[in-house]
């Protein structure tokens, strides 16, 4: 996403140093190959070579993977002194399907020690970063250029089996190079063996040195365990003591049921339960309760994010800071997400209540996810595995053979699980629902349903033009949407994500963009779309809103989810877009409270502010029934009966409150 060039004088200086040593032929001193993975699936490789002509050293690396049919190539050359002090870094290519990088970065102007690196890739540059840190006294914080400060710490030693022998590796954690932590393992010679990180799309990303591939799941498990320890530390630092009894008085109560608001209300919490909620005059405040004055504020149920991907421990504080007290994780690595869920449930960390959907895909260049099924036997076994791990849903992805959809749906339903996901290629949304899918992720699959069959495979400008011609009020469209409503289909449209993808990131639409930590801000620092495409993109976006409006009018149940987008903030944008599409503010609020609880079979405990329900609620300034954007103005978040100030939660992971 970034495209900028540093002053060429830096490169000239580095080349001058190289030329001074041209008389000495370069000597190869190290080489290696990393197998690159996404969600534990091999998707590419990185090859690197380090040569020396005395001083400087030169690292050259070629990094490339394919993600859902898109090639992601990256090349880098790092020149450094023999003590690894950087002279110049040239890095060109892509770091994800949607983010480009094109940099020539010279030496840092900051006092030593400082290192030149930009982002998670290439992995070999991270290896030299750790070596540089070791050779320069292991400072508590290390300046990197152009990014900023990072911390590197030793987290212990792990025994890993390779080629039938046990190898002792040192585990390191790096914080600040990307948003959140990464885990790296190096051997005694300083060779990097594995890296567990996230890519520029926030997805799980792993690199393992050739020869250690069979230990990849062990590396992921160790990283998850270490991440839980970090989460526990955050919890101990930020979680307040249990208030015992808590009373929120004087605020406007919007309980999520659809009933009219109560203007001067009181809500009483004991432990993790709401014991009273209603007009203040009719509620007895227990002796010794902590009393919170909510005059001028609105009390609401805690929010749901129904399309979460909790891929880093840092998401826990983010969700809570945004008022999200429940989230459906819509596809993850089983070992990681169950560890997170269990730690949060046991009170060892910070985060929302998690409901899990296990992803199942097929084979092919567009496939994603850890688990793949190509036969009914494999499909049933995967459903059984997720059910045994306490998952609530199966998420189908696009490369799955359509013939396996009814197999998965039947097995899931027999085990008490529902089925959500993408619509596999080769079928449309109505066929997917007829085959047993209960829910559909993303508005795009509804849009495709309304396109003529010959236009469904179009991409880019051609698709945008086809979408602009869709009439969501036509007889054909109404009939199709009516079928979805009659079958009880649930859709999480992820409108905020599509708005960014269609119109580009803009602080005028999403003020959260101005509050991101630098590593995340860089992800969204995209150049504006060409003016020639602006009108076409606007028409396409307006049609997406019109189709959402038609879905809602048809009676299709809508639940609010973000698919990450702008962490924490995009859920509120999602609700704002629902109101733009014709939802009442109450309906938009219910799309993030009562409706998710109902469709996930948690209505008896969650989704409304009523006696007997779990003590998950939020307090905001203003009145979201008059201005839905007031859901952003969070003053208090109560999760499991514990009250949080959102500001320290934001700050704990590098955001501005």
C-alpha cells in the first residue's frame, strides 16, 4: 500500500561503499530457504543468500507466495557493515494481495543502535534484525528505520525435533515491527528456524526453515502459549478488581429488546449477572454497591462482532475497548483460537466471549485455511473434530466442492452446529442455502446472486459495471431475497469492509483511521483511486447499499460483523451504514446485540439488558437512537460484570483513545 522513495543520496552512499570493495570478489557465507505458510498451509518460499567482500555484507532475498490465486512477490537487498550496521535496504514488491512496497531506505539518522527494516517480510531481514540486536548489547528498545521503536526479548528455550534429533532453539518475541507481537526461533549459530507472525492482511502467517516443516504445529502451539502469557499479563494490569455489586443509575436504558427506552433507569449487576434493570424509581440499589452516575448517557447491551478473526492476542483489548463483549471468530487455527477462548473464559486474559466457527475448504489455488476436505469421509471427520473442540459452527470456504456442502451441513446439524461461510464456486447463494447453509458471510455473495449468471465471474471494472445495472427491486430480485428470508438465512454483510475496498480508506467516513498505531496506519495509507474510476466505484457502492436495503426489507436477518477492517472502529461504522441503508437506529443496534445472540442460540444469556442475563453492557455518551454514531462515544464497558475504562484498553495496544 505504500509507495515512496527515500532520498537517493542514501543509495549513492551505499553504492560507493560497495564499489570501494569491488576489487574483492564476494564470498558466499550463508544461504537458506524458508517455506512460507498461511493458516499452516504452504503457499510459497523465501530464498536468501549472504555474501561478503570484506565490509560490507550483502543479503539478497527472494520472497514469494500465492494467496487465493494472487501472486505476492517481494525482493530485498540489505547492505550492512560486518557488525550488521545497515547501509541501505532496497525492497520492492508486495507484502499481501493488496499492499505494495517500493522503498530504498538509507541509514537511520538516529543514534546507534538502529536497524533498517520495514514490516514482517522478508523473513531473512528479521533474522538479521535479531542478530544485530544481540551484537549491540540487546537494548531494551531498538530504533528501526523507517518504522520506529521495537522491543525484542528472549522468551525461553524450546526443544524441537528435526531429522530425528532434538534441537534446542531460543524463542524471541518482537513487538513493534508489525502491530502486535511476533515469535521467532533461532539456533545457537543465529540461524532463524521459524517465525510465527501475521501478514499485511492480519492473517496468520508462518515461515519455517527447510527441514523443520514437520515441527510447524509445535511452533504455533508454543507461540499461542506464550501469547496467552502476554494476555494474562495484560489482564492483570488492566482488569479492575471484581466490583461485587455494581449499580449504573440515571442513564437512558436501551435494553435491546425493542421496547421504548427508559429515560431515568438503573441497572444492578452482581458478579456476572444483571439482577435488576428498569426505571430508577422501581429498582433498589443494594447497600455497598459501586454506584456509577450515567446522567446524559445511554446504557446498552454489550455489542457482538459477528465476523471476527482473533489472530493476535492484541485483539482482546481492542474488542473490549470498542464495546464488543461477544464475538464470533469466523475461521482460525484451532490450536490458537481454542487457547485464546479458554484463557479468556478462565479469567487469565482480556477479550470478549468467543463463539467459534471452524473453517473447512477444499483444494486449489484459491483455497485458504488449515483444514481441507475432498471427500465425504474427510468432511465428516473435520466437522467431528471441530464439534469435539467446542465450536458452534462450521464455516465453508469457496474452494470446497459444492457436492460436500450438504454432507457438511447434515453432519454439523446432527451434532448441534450451524453452518456459515462463503458460497463455494460452482453454486449460488440459493443453492448453498438449499444444501444446508444457515448463514452467509459478506454482501458480495448476495450481490452475485442478483447478477445475471454470465456476469458472476467478472472482476474489477467489468463487475462494477454489472453491479451498477442490478435492480434490487425487480421481481426476480425480490423473489430470490424472499427465499432467503423464508429459509431463515442470516447474513453478515461486512459493509464497512466493502466500503473501504470500494471507496478507499477515508477519515471522514471512519475517524478511527486517525487513531491507529503506526504499523496499522501504514496498512491503510493507500493512494486514492484514480479519478476516472471514482464515479464507477461510487455507483457500485451505492448499489451495495441498495441491495442491503432490499435484504432488510425482505426480512432477511442481518448481523453486524467487520472481518477486522479498521480494528475496533469498523463495527460502529457497520451500524452507521445500516442506518444509511434504511434500518432504524434500534434495528441497527439489535443487529449487534439481540439478533446475534438469537441466531447463535445465546439469547437466554446475552443480547439484552434484562434481569438474569450475563453482565455484558456498555455506557455511551449521547443517544444512539437519535444519532447512531453515538455508539462510538464509549464511557464504560462492563464485561462479565467487570467495569473497564476504554482509554487504557486502547492505549495498551498502541491506539489513541
